[in-house]
C-alpha cells in the first residue's frame, strides 16, 4: 500500500512506499511546472483554504501556486485580522470553516500538535505546513526529492544536518524521512542546540563541524531560529559562523560532489557563506524551492484521490 492517508500531518507514520509514491508523482509535476502550460485539473471544483498563523513566504506561496496549477479555488486567510485575534479559539475557527465545506485545509501554527487537533474537528483533508517544533512534512519531502534528483537515489547516503537542530521542525521531519529510507544521518552543531533525547533518534552526533562533514554526500544547513530561543544558546552570531557556519573550507571535508541545502530563509554570513549559497555547482537551494511546488501539488493531488476513493466506498457501503 502506498499513500492512502486522509491527512498529511507528519512523516512519522508514512511508510517508505508512501514516501516514494509522493515523490514519484511530484517528479511528474516538476515536468509540468517546466512546461509552457502549467495547468492540470486534479483539483478542479475543489476549494483549498490556507491558514497561516505564522509568517511564511515560500511555503504559503508554493501551496497557493500548487493549488491554482491543479485547478483548485484557493483562499488565503489572513489570520492576523481573523476572529482568532478577537478571542475565538482555534476549534471554533475550524468549525466555522468546516461549515463552509472546503476540501483541503493547509495550516501552519506555532504550537506543536495544533494541526493534528484541528484535523480531528473537520471533515476535509488537512495538510501540516509546520507546527511549532514538531513537524514540517512537505519540507522534508521536497528535500528528499531534491536529493533523489541530484544523487540519483534516496538510500544509503551519508547526510549531515547542521546548526539549530533543537528548534527545527525541518530537522525532525528530515531525520525521520531519511532514516526510513536507509540513510546515515549525522547531526552537527553545538550541544546547546541539540534536542533532548538526541541519542534515541538513531543518528550520529558531532559538535565539530569538520569532523561531522567528513565524507558526507549531502550537507543540510538550518536557520538559526532566534524567535524560538529564550536564552543564550550561542555566544554570538560571529562565533557561531566561525565554528558552525558553512564555507568552502569546511565543505572541503565532505565528498567532492556533496550538495549543499538550506530550507531558507537564510542568514548569510551566519549559517552559510553567501558565495557558497549562490554556487550553482554545489548549492541546490533554489532547486529546493522549485521542488516545493511539485511536492505540494503531489500531496494535495493524492489527498484528493484518497477522499474520492473514501466517498465511493461510503456510497457502496
């Protein structure tokens, strides 16, 4: 069985077969997005509502573009001016939206578990666009697609995830996905930015950047999430870059054909050297952005298919 879920809330419960099915479909949408005519009809007649309780540029824009290219009616809710600001609860907002009968609900929320709670209250498909420090499943899937297309495979690679691991939902989702696909995952960063229970994640942990990057195939940098920090996790940004920021000298310890990734937005000169970020021979950061649209198209297409299949089974029953 491939991807048969009603919602896409995280990577944790996806099988390798389900992950592969999403990526294979996304591959076909990459080709569509590069064609002169970029429109399909997989979501024709369906309504997609985007609810972003946190600021977002790439994720929100790519979900909106993905829905429109598949023929959906797309509505972006301005949560900053919604009734949430007047004291309405998330559940009441969800129930109000549910009464309008949307088909797809895309949600980003600052609190872990909020998206899963909302999914229990609505009848439509829900996609997690990031919830607190918990998960960001479509980011992990687009990263996986980028790696697979560049490396020709998504298994038995050595991948270093570097920087602010503790506050990163991107890291959490990637650790799970890459582990499911039989890769060797290393976490590289200062002890203050490692999550509790890191020893139970099935990864290797390094606090020395050069040692952690030795002979890896993929270097995945993370943003310093200062908005989630409530203390002195690093001495200074300058010191952080000196020890853990990626530059050509540190990258030289990885394999000669290692690729460089970053989920963006980037802090140039803090997490990554600006010239390296723009190096088309090593950096795949812009490819990640492109893959994001295709992966989100695939995820919504499959959820719509699953909803139609469930409706047919209900009618037959």
